[in-house]
C-alpha cells in the first residue's frame, strides 16, 4: 500500500493504482479525454498531466492515467506547470475540434483565449482512441482501428468501406467524448445479414389468427373487465 | 492484375507460426507484388488470426507498405539531411514537374512511382536517387534529367 | 457461476427473493451532482431481498470493483444491481468482476441513472430522483424474478461436408483435407467439376488440377450423383442424410460448406429465334473453344454480344457477364480479325477491382471491337437478321446485321437452392442466393453454426474471388474445427414440455431454425430448442399460445414485475397530490436501437419529459402484446415501443414481427374501447438521440391532448 | 565449416586459421560499404579478381583480394588499401587496377596520383593511418571494419573474435559481467545515455525464465549511418556482444530490429547469424557452458518512431509502432510482456571490446562522466564526409577541422547539428566545447545516436530547423496530442516564417509551444522534436527576426523571401536556363541577356543549378 502526497494531503492507495485512479477515488478533479475506467489506459490525450516530484529526481510532468502511484511521491494536480501544459494541450485540441462544447468549457476553465493554430478542416475526432479500444476490449469485435499515422491518422474500418465484422452495436458512438462518430457512419459501413429477406405473416395454426397468441383475446376480456371493476372501485 | 490466391497462401505459409508474423508476412507480400493487394491483406489477417482492422492499421502505418500498385519504375529520392542540404528537394521538384505527380503517387500509365525515403545511409554521395534498387549518387538536376529521359526512352514514350 | 462451475441459482422459483446487493454509482459528481445518491441508496436498502446497499464514487475503477467483489463475498449476494451509467459500456466489466467473486454473471444488472436521469433531467431534480428510484426498483424486481442464463457447451466432430464439387468446393475440400480434417464431398452430377469451367477463364485448368488431387486424397470421400436429404442435430454434430442414387447414407459432420455455385439461366423458350444463331455466353464459349482447339477460323462475320438482358435486370447480373462478354469479343477478334464484333451493354459493371475489366475493354477496343451503350427503355431489338438499337450518344437508330447474337447469361441459383436453404436454415436474398446466417448478437454470445456458403452459391463471382472466398472459408473452418467444444452464452429459450401443445407456432417464427418438433411417447409433437442455435430473441415466447416458453433474463415474470414497478415512487407522490399527473410513458426499448438512442440523448444532454420509464429489451421480437396490454391497464398512459429500422434488426426480422403485432393489437384495442393511440411503435436508429427525444416529446404531447379530451 | 563445442575447440580452430595466414602475402582490400559500392567498388573488386586469376594462371604472382566493410572515409571512395604496408588509394577506378597490381604489388612502388592529398598542406599521404581523417580517430568499434571480409566468420575469429565470449562463458558469472559493464562506465549509445550496466542489472533482477535481448538497428536519423556500417562491416562483433549480454541477463532469445532500407546490412547479418549457428556459437549449449541463445532478424518497415523502444517492441509483436508510456519499462514488461533489454548496435558492439581489454582500460578513455568512444557520421557541408570514431570529450573543433577537413569552398562554419532531429545545433562560438553528454545538454543539444550535420554560412537556420521539424512531424505516430498537433503547429509557423508571412510573436509562440511539447509528449520522439527549433532560436534568434521583421532571408534560401535575377555581365545568352525553367519564367534571345519574370518565378533554383556562367543572382 504505497503512501503518497497529492496536493499536500497524504493518502494511501492499494498496490497498482494509477495516479488518476487515486485522484478520482479521493475526489480530486483531473480532466481527461482518452481515459475510461473500463478500458486499458492509453495515455494519449495528455490532458491528465500532473506534476510528480519523487526526490532526488527533479519534478516532471506525467500522464496520471498511466503513471503508477509510487511510494513517497509528491504530486501536484493543479500547479502552474500543470495548468500551462493543459492549456497548451487544450489549445491544440481545439485546432481541429473548435466547436466541441466540452473542450470549449475546458478552454474557459484554463483560460485559453486565443487559438493560434487551426487545422484547415473542422474535425471533431480528437483521436483519443476510446472507440477503437472499446470496440476491441468491451465489444470484442475489433471492427475499427486507427489507421495511417501522424496528422493523417483517423478512425476507420478496414479499407474504409463496409465492414462485415461491425455489429452496429453503437458502443463507439456512446463512448466518443466529442460526439465525432454517428451511428449512421457505422450502419452505412456495415451490412446486416438477412437485411433484404422478405417478411411473411405467420398464421397461428390453431386459431388462424395472425401471429398473435390466442390467449390475448381472452385476456383482453378478463383484463378489461378487471380494469373496469377497478375503476368502479375507485369511484 | 489478377492475384493468384494460392500464391499468397504459399507466401503466408512460409511466414505463419511465428509470433507477430503479420508484419513479416506483409513484407513478403509487398516484396513479391510491390504492393499489398486487398485480397492478400484479407487472407493474411484470416490465416494468421489477426483482426483485419489491425492488419489494415499496420499496412497504413508503415511506410514500407503500399496499398496501391507501384509503377514499373520506382524512383526514390533520399531526403536525409545530407542529401537535403545538397539539393535533393530540387530534384524532387524537378521530378514532380516532369511526371506531373506528387511524391508517393504513381503515373496513370503505371510506369513511374515517385517516393521519398528518409535516409539511405550513403550520405557522402548525396543527393541520392534510387531507381528499382539501383543507386545513383551525387545527382544533379542535369544528371537526373538524363536519368528520366533514359527511362522514358526505354519505354518508347518520348 | 460458482467455483464448481455450476450456476448458483438458475430459477427464480427456488427462492422468492434472492439476496440482492445494490450499488449506486456517484460517477464523481456526474451523478451525485444531480441526484441524492445517499437517498437512493437508503431507499434501495428497503426493497425486498436487498441485503446490501452502498454508494460508490466509481464502481468501474479498480478500487470500486474490488469493493464490489468484497460486497458479493461478504453478503453472499446472489444478485447485484448497479445503478450507474449505460450498461452497454460497463455491464461486461461488472459481470467479469462478479464472476471472479463467484456470482453468475447473468445475476448482474445495470440500470442507467446517468444518461437516463442525471444528464437529461438535471433541471427537475425531483423528477430525476423519482425516475432513478423507479429504475432501481425495476432493476431489483427484475433481478428477483428472472432466471439466469448460463453458457451451453457441446462436444462436436471435426469433419466437414462439402456440397458441390466446383472450383470452390474442390478448393475447400483440398485445403481442409490437407490440414488433416476428414471431408465428405457430394456432387449431384455424375462427375466432379461443376459448371463454371464451361465459361470462366482459368477455371478449367484450376479445376482439372484439383480433380487430379482430390479424388486420391485419403481424407476425402466423394459421393457422386448425391443430394442432401436431411439435416438434423446441433451445430458441430450434424447428422446428415445423403441420398446417393437409390441409397441413403447417414453421416455425422461438424461443419457444412455450401458450394453449389450458380447456373446460367437458359434462354427463354417462348422466343423464336434460330437457336443456332442466338446463343448464350456459355454456349458460345463452347463454340469458341471448339474453334480454337480445331485451329479453324471462325466462319462468323458479324457477331453481336449483348451484355444485359432485355427485361431490365430482373436477374442478378454480376460483373461476370460483362467480363465474359468482353473476353469473348476479344477471342472472336483473335480468331478472325476480319469479323465485325459489336458489344452492346447497359452498364459495364464490375465488383471490386475495376481495373481488370478496363484493361480488357481497352484491349477489345484496340482490336477493333465496337461498343454501344443502350438505354433500359430502348433495349436492343433482335429480329431474324438484324439487331436494332438506339445509340444514346447520337440519338440515331443503328441497325446491326448478325450471324450470331450472344446473349448475356444471367446466373441464377441452382434448382435445388431453395430446398437446400430450407434444410440448412439459410437466408436467401431476393434472387434466391444463399446468405450465411449470422445473427448479430453481442460478441461471445452466439455460437458459430458451422454452416458456410462459398463461391457463386453466395453471389456470382469470378475465379479469383471464388478462390479467395474458398481459402478464407477454409481458414475460418479450420479454426472452427480445431476447437475442443462449442459454446454459446446467449440466453436460450426454454420450453416447458409439460405445457407444450405442439402447435408449431414457435417452429415457424424462429429466425434461426433452432426449434423442432419431436415425437414424444408416440402421441404428442413437442417443441425442443437446440441451445447452440438459439439466439434468445424471444420471438417464440411471444407466439406460444400457452406461455410455455421462457427466455432467461427476459422472462414474462421479470418483464411484468418491471412494468409493475415502473412508476412506484411517482405514483406514491401523485397519489399524495390527488392523483393528477402528467402522462406516464413506459418505453420498451430494443437495446440496439431505442435504448441506445436514449443513451445518446443522455450523452448529448438533451432534456426530455421525465415521466418516461425505459425497459431494456434484447429485441423487439420480444415485445409481447400481453405485456403492452398489462402496462396500459396498470399504470402507463402510453406505451412506446422502440425497434430497429427495417433491415437493421440484429436478429433478422424481429422488428417486422413487432410491427405486425402492434398493428393487430391496435385493432383489438379499438375493439375493446381503449384508445389505440396510446401505443406507438417507432423505428429508431441507435445514433438518433434527437429522434428519441422528439419521439418521446411528441408522444407525451399527444397523450396529454388525449387525456385532456377524456 | 567446423563445428565448435568447447572453448578448447575454438582456440584450436583460431590457431589453425591464423596459421593459414601468410603475414607477408600482399592483401588488397576494397571497401564494400554502401557508399563505395555506389561509386562502383564492386567493379573494382571484380577487376582485381580477374587480374589475380590472370596472374595466377601465368604463375607470376600471388596476392589476396577481399571486400571489407566500410572504411568510413566515404568522401573519397572507392577506397583501396594495400596491406601489409597500409597504402591507401582513393577514387580508384577499374582502369587503375592493372596499374596498381603492376606498380604497387610487383614493383612495390606507390602510385602518387591515387594517393590522398591533404587539402591543407597539399601533401600526398601514403598510408591510411597517416591521413588526418584517421590520425585523430580512436577506432575501437570500427577498427576491424577495413580489415576483414564481413561475410566470413573465419576472418573475425582469426582476428580474435569470440575470444571475449569464451572468456565470459568460461570464467565469468553473469554478475561478474554486469559488474564489469558497470565499471566500464559505458552509456547507451542510442542517444539517451543510460548506463548500460545498470540497465542490464535491472533486467537480470526481474523474475521469470523468459527474457529477451534486442538490438536496436532501426537507425532512422537522417544523416546517420554508423549502425549500418557496423552491421555491414562487422556483424559478428554485434552478435558477440548480444550473446554476452544475453548470458549476463539470462535471456535465451535475441532479436535484431533492422531497417528495411539497409539491404546489405540485412544480408551480412543474416549470413553472420547462420554462420554462427553452423559453427555452434549460437544455439544450444554454447561452448559447453549450458547457455542457449538464438537470434532472429525482424525487419523494420519504415517508421522512424520504431527506434523508440516501446514502439519497437510493439512492432516486433506485429502491431503498429505506437509507443506506450513508461513505466513499466521494458526491463520489467517488454516483448510479449517479458523482461527485455534493448541496446543500440554501438552499445552491443562495445561489449566484446570492454570484456577483452578490461573495464579499467575502457574507462580510461573519455571524460569523467562519459567513457569510451563515440561514432559520428559527419555529413553536410564538410570536406571529409564519413564515419568518425573518437574518444568522448574531443572538441568539436578537432572533429570538424582536424578530422573533417573543414568546410568546402572556403566557406565559414556556421553551426553543427548534433543528434539529428532530436538534437540541437551548436554555433561557432562553442566550437571548443568537449563533446560529452553533459556539455552537449547544457547547450541544448544531445549526443543522440551520432548524427552530426555541419552547416556552412549559406545555410538558413530557420529553413534548417523547418527541415527537422518537417521530418519529425511526418514521422510522428499521431498517438498523443502535443506531438501530433503541436509539431504540426510549429511546422506551419516555421513555414509561414520562411514564406515571409511571419508575425511578431511567432518566435515566442514557437518557444512556448516547443517547451510544452517537450514536457507533455508521450515518448522520446515528441519530447525531443522541438530541440532543433529551440536551439536555433537560442543561437540564431536574429535570423528568425530578420525573416519576420525585415522579411529577408540572410542566407538567401527561403523561397518566399528571395528573388532570382540575371547578372547581365555574366550572362552569355546560352538559353540553357530558359529551356530548363519549369515555369517558363525566363525570357531572352540567343546571345542576349536573359530576364527572369519575378511573378512567374517559383524560386525553384533550376536556373541557378544549370547555369554554367554563375550568371544567376539570388537575393
């Protein structure tokens, strides 16, 4: 059970906790984009940076979602250096997703006044990889991946065409922090088997009624009667 | 081009069984066809039990892989520091103008592919141009012009 | 599941109120900022059966999971309800954690009080609290009344049956046998080879090569002149009867590969052309090969190839026709450069890589083949000596002389495709080609049926694609056949045989042919479910006239108890205020569409009326008119049914069944004096958060109008 | 080939191999490094072979010819060195072969016109070791490169190869080896400079039976090629180092991750591995010590980021080369989740030398904190391009002027970029600093993997920084935000400055952004990417200001800020420029002075490079 100091107060956490988990469990706010408790941490958005000083090493910034709690570490989650780093990162995130409400709120909080660099086209996707990891780790399908590299990186199905592995479960849509994925994108890209099979009415062999269990008819009598009785009682 | 599927299988068979072999398998396929045919990528992922999405991510991540067929002649211009300071950007400009394509593209007649590489490690000879694995060192605008003319004449296109 | 691998409890009847734990997630401030989680927790502790209730900042964190496991062990919990965010993200996570603490994962339920309450009703905290409290009551009641699904496993044999000995069948057979699996190959004709060799480029050589190997392979049995007569048994253990000439043979196989290919449609016999002058591509291919091998010149001078049928594409014209036609044009020119060759086409169509076709067209043009496009409205008119078309480019009529017209050759399914599809439970597309049945369930839930369709039986394809598909199928098959056993985690329908009357309704509506009627004691025909095939959609349970079918997790009792609990707290309040209340809506929501869109509305934080209670269902097929009626008569002013858009149902056609049932139910409601407008079925897409809100709002407004009127 | 099972057998074999070598037999070595091959050294070698066959057939003469690894002096290739005298001929052509055999081998006379001429003294230098380029070097790792045929394990063994391995397996415990490495003070030569001995100890201490060692030969820095030369010229040295390291750490499987772009190095390494396996120096129970070790080759597929160790591991595992955060370090959780040690080619190659000569001897080379030698590939605007191995702590001036021969065309030195795209530049005023880890860091540069690019007065430092930024930006894997978007933002700002659209405040923005990218990025690539920009700003801020405020490029490089014009008096009206101008921006008649239309001109520089009369002026 390592003991460490976060923002001046000493806390003890079980073995194997990340700094972010420790913060969350102790109610210390740390912004993140690419973290989800149900997924393996990824360390990509760099919003959750915190300042760690474990003497004798000089203090440095680490991504709290992937940094383990070390014995005697001294952590600041809101120091000057941390705020500066987050401010820059938010500004960079806004370069593409300049209208995302969540990012705009963060920008407000960290005092980002001016976005000095913008990408030519608006792109809500901040490549946090949550959808890709959720598809692989939660859904177990792995229908999408991060393709290309660097600036060209994007989330896509193989060959950027219809995927036969996608089950259109929508998990990626739900988990996306910036609402960059629409289920339309996915359903457009997947094919449901049997989609064009014709539906035929099936008739009950006993009562000849359309596909409806015969007891319902009797039940309606009973139930309606009961309801009427109930209402009568109320009156 | 019709891709002989059984041939791809042979290539994969040689690579299968080794952990992480999807990259090796793709390298072999790339070597053989000089690009990664879609079929090969699908088959490789199926055969090696790697999700297609991962195989596709790998194929688009690494520079060595190309999903489009390459031209008959692949012209690589070294963009390493030594070559850069000795004028390789000019050579690239010149070739882009000549073939009317950008780096990484192939001419519509599938004859020439233009590529840049990061460093070929022959810095004393910069700038370097490689045509289908044949190195030409200390290139100048004139020499590269002659080189391109030679290739074009060879194809009877002049 | 317990440590011994057996479920703790599988039937609710064993214990009226199982030991239940409730965890209320605060999600940092996300939930606790709007809802009084402590109050929710206290209220939950009062519910019957609840022996443990606590709040947790992040149950999904490592610490939270640890405490969850502790709670399960310390309190010997048999059920666990987590009130938190959307189950679609975290349920799997919690179930895994519960499993390692010894709890059957089916006994873990998540109700969403974040997306469905805290995010959307932040403006009306009281209503949000009521809704959250109700959702918890619903969850607890459901857990108390549901039976738990558990995984079914089955042993199987690792041999395969391949139907059809064309290129695809032979390739798969060879590849499987080489990998050490026993293969039975059946062919309805008298010899191996199939039909594609007559018209496909390269196919003959490839097939000849395989015919040299396959019959001699010790791992392959070949049955000629044979047809599939009957298929019984579960996946992985199919008992297959094969009718060979007069004899019937029964074998057991683990997998079945349908490689029956397609056949060229014969020319319409009602037309009276000279059959020696107007021929099909297959026929013409034969002529050409003959001419080529004989080394003779072609005598034909004027050849017209028509690449599309006159009747406007009734049949599936694969790129095969285009490719074959253009190839034949080239062949004619090569054999007789002086011939006038004309190709008439509506579309030059090719799947996938168009380049190959383009190259061929280019080559044909260089050889002097003329190409004319025609419009669908003005198809080529074939008369005795001439073909007339309107050239759409010039608008001028063109008259072509011919001594041979070659007609495109639509490929259609083999004659026995329908029978085969019925036997194997395969879906067919509108042309009759077979589609592999693969219900789209949550991964890990369904069982691979071991039935594969490959090659032109699927859709007409050319040699390369056939080979590609064949190898892919064989890779998939090898992985399938190399398993030790098959298992499915899907909730599987259970039929109480003592109640079953053998009416067969369930058999008819089952989308995956998982139910069959069996003779029992020589008197009754009883329905039996093949657990490996069942996807748990619930269609059978709805149509069972005697309520003999139960879907664990979605039992009648569980659904009814949720309906009963749906407005518990608001009713208490309304009663206190004299019974006046805004319209209450109970929504049955398919978890793929409506439930997802409600989640999304939450994520987007779009407020909507708070008097909605959402009941998560696996598929709209399980929307039971009785349940709807029950809800209407008890406490709901309106019932909203949310299903997937047609064509997008994860279980095939559950949504269409639901639609039909609701139509009928509405008629009946009118008959009994209930306003049918109180029930509304909407097709919703999972991404349509706005759509969900719109639907709910307009439904609420409608109900309000109606209520004011009455 | 023999098969060796014990240490004894290795000695016996070596003796028999050495006995076969006639010390008086003349040996002609032809450099077979990639550089010399491009110059045509293969043809030269064939010519020597033919000549030898010819001579032998006439029973006139006997001598030996072999192709060796890179000699390092790539500027003057193809190089031919004749042993035992050590006479070095430069720029040898096929037509010189007969003369060399006739004069030097038969008559023992030196052909003066083929000798290297010192540009400073105009003196002809006969012997390889007397050439200033070599004289000031301390060639430990590269020492054998010019002497042996890398495709034959016998040559390596006869030169004492695998003796260190024998020593380790026979007389040292794994702990002893680690102790020896710690004492030697060797620091990782891949760039970060972590003490190798401690890294090994960390890996050794990890629990578990399965461990891996990896040789990082994914030399991605543009302008650096020493790893390539070692792999090409002496692959056995690297293998020996790996076997020793694996023994010390308890690993039984090794991987060499090598760039696909280095086909010759891959070929030689493959041969070396199969020869070592055949002989028994790789495989089961090596030299009867009970220690098993095998090595596999993994080809890199062209991603610079794979030089980062976690990305490299991901790539070997068959995934995209995306770095992951550390901790856990590869020593704890590496390849397939097992403890893994990754060292650079040069580090592995140093190991047998340390074991052979002793840690005390090794530690006597270099400075207080940085021990041993370091290899630089000295490229750019410098007379003697090539590979240079020097003791750590040598001054930059010595490296550039004494070894490198100074700047060509009488131009002046402006800056040296050390450490490639991750490093920084060092201006003329710091020419006398010692090159070691700490001094470089204090100047904002790093040792890096050893690329050293020399820039002369004609280099625009803004353009130079933009070049490196463009490189890292293109090579960013895109995983983390600061590196993916931040480098793009920096690059766009630099490009704007170069195009003449710089605004006041741009430099401060670059500094601010650069510092944050360094602090916030996930892996080494992002953490060092701003270095070239920050260090050029530090020393050449006035050049940035000139671009932004005065809208001029002092070095006349940046296209947006320069104009091309014709110097009337030099123009002969030859029309060459006119014909070559891709934009048709030049007008003029034959034998008349041409004019460049500034509106049409795209400043591609074509006219400048084709003009034979220096008639194009850039301002």
